[in-house]
């Protein structure tokens, strides 16, 4: 009988990994409290679930101000509007991330300019940023991919020297820290998502963090139909949208915060242990952490599949064999600049603002191409809420597939 499960052998694991979300009667009571309050939307009450959650999450991320919105995409759009991004402006983004990092730029009339990622961290490569800056560049959006902080020291140094704003896309980085400070307000603004898969979730939801009072006020106006804090209800001073979070979302998020630190600690502990075990196997290298990364958010555990170490078997062969061993995994993203939604959006925008600047042709992003098409392998955050034995099963399955990869070929 074959050794590999994909060929009829016994799988390493038949037990399910921890499910997500984790909830109990506390979450149920939070929703009932909102129901019975009769106040389900916006309110000035500082003790409402929404205002309490804004304060609690901002504090957990070491930020002064937090503005809740209805999803992470709108958090990015709110941040871009708050810093005054205008039609034809260019915003530097990585291509290895979720669609919203680029689509939010297009939705406010800005052109996303794709700069390659570092081949070890899969985060925006600071060494490639300055060559992409033009007279139209206004901002940089580094993504803390998978929850691993990008090189904020180098990115912020470039941005300050070139008079550019920096928005942290921290939508996957709940609890992550850079030099001992949690991400989100280290740059000008930071954006989070509370979508269903995220490490803190209410099905949907988002937040913009900042330490800057003026930017916090702009975010408040943008998300609340262009109103100003001291103005009348029908006084609209800036162009904004209705991006407001409901009390329902805030109620469940506030209840979920009770597990936030424990879950972050457990993911970090298991992520570090799994990294050690996989490094021992070789050929399947965990995402690199720079020395300044003092806590990884581990929304994703990302590894780099090195085909040469697996008898030149394509990544798809490895993934299928690993899944058959009972280990959920994914190849992850496709390059954003190759997506029709982004290509069409840039083309439409160019018709109105001209064809000067970057992002007209296919960007030169070889590291992102390898990550998307050859190397990247994801494990999911809920898997890291398990036990050390669960991490051993993942490592055992990778070892097993590596040493029997020839059996897995079609």
C-alpha cells in the first residue's frame, strides 16, 4: 500500500483543527443587550458598545484614536480620503495582498503603483520603493501580510524624506507588534478588518487607527457623511460616505475582545514552534520575520515551497498531497496587477487623468510572481489556536510528503 494518503495510505491526521469563530453565551448576551437597548445605529453616547469598542481596540493596538467603519475595505478608503488623496494621485502598494489594498485606491480616483515584495518576508520591499516614486506619488500602503509587520523603519524613513503619507494595511495584523509597539498607528494611519476570517471578527467590520487628532477628525467626517463633530446633523462640510459601523457589529466585537490577548499569545507561541519544526525539515521555509517583529499577528502562517527540495515536484502536487494528509492549506494570492478588476480600473482612470506615470505596463515584480505561482503556501489562523500536538501533525505531514513526493505525482 502507498505511504501517502493521496495514493491510499493512512493520513497523518483525521481530526479537525479548531473551528472559527469561537463564541459562547457572552457573545449572545452582547447581541441581546444591543437588541434591548433600542439603539442599533449611530449615537453620541460614549458608553455605547460602538464607542467602547473603538476605545478598547485602539488601546489594545497602542493607538490614541480609533474610528470604526463597516468593513476593512472602507477603512482603507476612509484613510485615503482623510489624507486628501485625489484623482490621478499615485499610491505605492504591494501586489501580494488582498484586492482591497489596490481597489480602495481606485475607488477614490488614485492609481495603485505596484512595487515588488521582499522574497523572504513577502512584504513590500523598501529597496524597490524610491524607483517607483514620481511627481504624482502621494502615499505608500505597506501591508503587514499574514500579520507579519512590514519594515516600517525603512518605509517611514523614505516617506518622511519624500514627503509622502503612509497608511498601514493592518487588516491581517491584529495584535502584531514592531519594536514592541503594536501596528496600526506607527505610521500616519492604520486600517483593520473584522471580516469573518480575521483574528477578531463580527462577520464584517473595520477600523482606522491614528495618533493624529486632525486625521482622526477627518476620518470621523469621511465616515459620517461629511459631517463635522461640532456641526449640525444636516451640516455636511466635506465629501464623505456613510461608512458607519452598527451597534450590532460593535457589540459582538466588544464581546470577542475578551479572548483577544489569549488568542494572540497562543498563535504567536504555536507559530514560533511550527516555524522551528519546519525549519528542521528543510525546503519549506516559514515567512521571514525581521528582528524588529516582536509579535506576529499570524492571520496566516505563510511558508515558501522550494521545489528543488521536493524532487522538482510542482507546488500543486505538494498541496494536494498535504491536504490528503488532513492538513488544510492554500496556494494563496494571484498578483493584483493581473486581475481584470484592477487592470480595467487603471485603464478607465487613465482615460480621465492621462497616461503619465507608473502602472501603465505590467510591473516588474519577480518575487511576487514566485510567491503567487510557485512558492507561497498558507495555513490558517484558527489552526494556530490548537495544541503543540496539532503543530507536530503539520510538521509530520510536511516531512512525510517531502520524503515520498514522487508517489504524489499524477
